[in-house]
C-alpha cells in the first residue's frame, strides 16, 4: 500500500541501526503474481514512491559492511587498513611500520602487508580508534574473490595431443612453470603421481597457511593444466584475501613462473576498464613477461547495468516501468550478496582512484510471501574524500528455505545519470532484467590478461552464464573461449563447468606451446588467437572473443 509521505532524507551526522526482527521490519505490501518457471508465487513489481527511508549513517572511514559487522561481533575481525595515498607510488617503509605498531598497540595482530594495504585481526572496539588516524584512508573487510563456477575432454578437442610428442625447447632443468592461483586445493596430495605430477610446489598465503582450505576448486583447475601441459612444473598457490593475493604474486614473480592460471574474479574491484588494484597486479606480471590467464566469470545471468533512470522522481532506480526492486530467487540452503558500482571512478594513478562525488545507496530486501522486508541498508558516503569508492555491497545472507531477494538503488546525491552496474553473487538464479553484456569479471578486463569464456566441450555452444564484454572502455572481451562441462578426478565425469574450467585449458595450452616453440610470450598469445576456431559473428566479438581454443594448424577441429 502506498504511504502518503515524501522520502525522508537523514541529516548528516545522524546514525541508525536497522532492526531485522520480523515484528519490527520495514515492509512494502503488494499483491503476488505467479512465477511461470517454477509455479511458485513470485513478488510483483514494486513502486517505492512514498517509502520512508532509514537514516543514513555518519560519514566514516569504516566501510559499511565492516561497520555492520562490528556492531555485533565480539571476536577479532580480519580488517584491511588502507594507508592514505599522498602521491607516491608506494608508501614508505616508515609509514607501514608506524601503522603496524599502532595496530599492535590497539591489541591487533598484523597478518600480512602488501603495498598500501595491511591485513590485521583487530578487536572490534579498536577499529573506530584506528580510523581516527589521519594517515589512514579506509578500513574495510578484505576483498574476497569468487570462483568463476580423469583426463579433461578439452585435451582432445583442443588438439593438444598433436603437440605432446614434439621435441621440447626446454630442458628438464629449465621446465615451463605454470602457477594455479586459487582459494584451495583440497585432495591434491592423493592425486600426486597420477592426475597431478610429482614434484609440484605448494604454497599457502592464507593466514592459517592451509593449502587445502576445504575447497576442491583449485585442484580441479590444476588437473586440467597438467592434462594440457604434462611436462610443466606446477605451482599450487592459494590465498583468501586481496592482501594475501599481492604477497602470493610477489612470490610467483620471484620464482620466475611463466604462466599464471586464475579462475577467480573480484566483483566491484575496479572500473571494469582494466584499471584498479587487482588489474594492477596483472599489469605487473605482464611487465615481467608472465602470461596471466583469467576466467571471464560466470555472471552473465546475474548481472544488470543501465544508466540511472527515475521517471517518477522518487530517487529510486527504475528497473522497468513501475518496478523499483530487482529480484532473484535463492534455493533452500543457499546464500547471496549483491555488489553495486557506478561510473564515478575518476583516474587511476597506479595505486588509487580519484575519490567519487556521486553518492548512491543500496537496499536489500527479502520477500516474506506477502511483503518486502528490508534486510540491509548499504549507505557508505561518496563525498570526494580519499579512500571512498563508487561501491556499495551487502553482507552475505544465507537462507533456510527457498525465497526471493530484491535490490533497490537509491540516488542519495548525484548529478546526471551515470551508468550503474550490479552483480549478484552466491546461489542466485538468473536475476530479473539480467543484462549479459558488460558482465566480464575483474581482472579479466585487464589488457594483459587472457580472458577466457566457456563453451560446451561437445557442441561449442556458449554457456549462457559465461561472462562477456565489452569492457567499460569499449574493448572486446573475452579473448578466447575454451571447454566447460569436462571431467576431473576430484569432481567426477563431466562435472566441472564454467569459465573456471575453461581458463586452465588456455593456461595449459600456453605452457605447452612455450615448451615446444622458441616464441616469446606475446607471440604465443597471438598464435592462440590466430588458430582459434571462429564462432558466432565473423571475427572477434564479445561472446567468443577470437574463438574457441584450437591447437591444430588449421582452424576448425
């Protein structure tokens, strides 16, 4: 039902705590409509005109997900401290040592440092005190990547077999080195000497130094790399946070690896134009001659983007006429979160972006069966202060039963109609009003990254969820596609799908060519692009890139 009052704007300096109890939740009532795909009741379109907003929080250096967490958390919280950018490429060692001492004085434990970032376990009550330090621009939760989703069938389909018996340009004392960067390699030890080669090098940069971490994703990727490049020396390197990623890559550069295979993406970690902290890591590797192969991501059906539109002037984004809540379904026992960015990144100087001045907020709703219940109001400020980003993100929500979630985008203070981008993560089904174009994950947008989309290994049909370009600056991506729905020992027959499976095929192919030819890394990338089997439109396109991986001399295996 409509509420006869204007949207209430909070005065700056006033904070609020959202109450999530069902009896006091903020709701919007509306009639239901059927969901034709499942037969279950789905929420109707929602017009938020007249809705009374929660109060916006006090401006703070502490980002909103961390603020929400420390309101209830009593144990130490893993926090990333960002040292203020004063125009230097990197902070001085004295800057880092000063803040390490300050963190320790406040009862924290420093786990790792990387450039301007310090990762530490901090008592919740100490975080606000640390935020008062003028040399700190931001305190936030770590940026965590998401996975982009037996002999792999891709070995035969790609033509890799035709290269196995050729003489090698590398001696056994100087093998091609391929690193698999991932979150975990559960079960890898049992596969050594079989599906994985003897002599692999395993390193963990997690705070707990656990290379397995209960995750088989990296193990499956490593199996495919070994299938494609059986003579390569494999590095299995895992991490959990963006700070740990920086340390892991420093190690791989020192080890002189030749190829890095990464089947992970970081939603919201940059402008989508090949800039930002994660893309900067790829750039640093490219400068050292390391080929970085990255999954394009599996977000084509969970991505939405459009210019800000507000026909009824209520400050909420119109997803369609009369609909200001974008919804999606989550299965029982699933989890979900949403990440919003918009075009106000400014210039990237190799270390940080210009501070944004356009301010948008994000509201997360859950459908009760009869009403929309407000779960979370994500309200970081964007006022041109150092450390701020054109970014809002929800917490990770877990659901006991199958239900619908929804997102609203509020323009708090923004000139013009900037482009908005939304990614929904977790176990979400396709989002309402999905926009596959522009769904490419970060850092697949980096010019130095070989971005890989996913095609079915039997039919060459592009997988519907395979992320695609163009990039925010208009470049065609992905660069290639490769095989999905393939077999690995750790996952079983034809059970490894997604661009996560596709990327290690390309990484292995590059390693194979590196061993069997005298060509430089850039030339090897060109060889793969020129030999690719052209699919879709003639020539490069934003679905297949240059085409599907093909190592035969003539395209069209």
